[in-house]
C-alpha cells in the first residue's frame, strides 16, 4: 500500500517531525487493519527511515505514524510505503 505525508503533529511554531500525519492512497483505513503496520520512507538510494502506524487522527482517514527518527520537512507530500 502507498500513503502520502500530509502533515506533522505539533503546533505551527513547534512541529514534531517524528510523528507524521499520513493518508492512505486508494484504500480505506477503517476497513483495512493498518494500526501497527510498518511504514518506510525512502530519502535517497541508500537511506530509508522506518516507522509504525500508531493511531487514527480525526474522522477523515488520516493516520499518525511514528518514525524512528525525525524526518526532514521537505518530505511533506512524499509517498511512503505501508507494509
């Protein structure tokens, strides 16, 4: 499955780059059991950042994923891989 990064948790002045808001592409998160699944973000050819989906965020199908380390802010809008 693929997902898209739509934002970061935290305030405008102090965002948390480790907790990321993602939205699944072409899948319903309520029907597919996605809580607890692994998430991978590809930065370049050799660099991957791993994470895990931990909870829902609101009622519109947005999920919260926590990564091992903070991801760069320029990755907003990038696709991630959900296993």
